[in-house]
């Protein structure tokens, strides 16, 4: 089995265009949606689908369901922003990056881990 390929420049460019467009659309307040931030959009190689990562206050599962229900109107609102043949099908995913950062920070603050890291610094100075 071949390793997965990296996204193309076009995928990055279209993904960023979708991210900016969705941010603008949501900022206008045309949709009755809670305050959320679109953090990243990953486009499929054929540009027909997009995984949209979001962050917002409150319950992530409930926000995802709300966005899922607004998916088709949001897709249609993208039309004036994109110069692509097809509008991408949106799939919403909660961005858990801050949770991972917090977990790693907690690990570094653990006394056992701090002791091990201090030992590494002492060996570097020797």
C-alpha cells in the first residue's frame, strides 16, 4: 500500500479560501449559529469535499450537530467566494488542538517528568 500523499498547493489554497469565506459568512450573522471560529479546512484531492475544523464555546458535539444542520445553506453561501467547478461538501469536526496543548502542558508540569527533564539538562551541561 502506498503512503498517503501530502496535500497539493491547490488543496491548501482552496482550503484557505473556504476557511476565510466561512469565517466571513459566519461573522455576518446571516445564520442563527453560536459564535465559533473556523480554524482549518482540509480539502480532498478532488476538491469536492472539505473537512472544516472549528472551535467554539460550549458543547462541541452540540455545535457540530448545529453546523451539520446548517451544512447545505453554508455550502450554498460559499458560491460567490469560490471559483471552483463544484461546491465542496462540508464536514464539520471540532478542533481539539487546545485540549492536546493543555494535556502536554500538564505532562510537563508533572513532578516526575520535570525531574527527568532536569536530568537531561544536567547531562547536556557536563
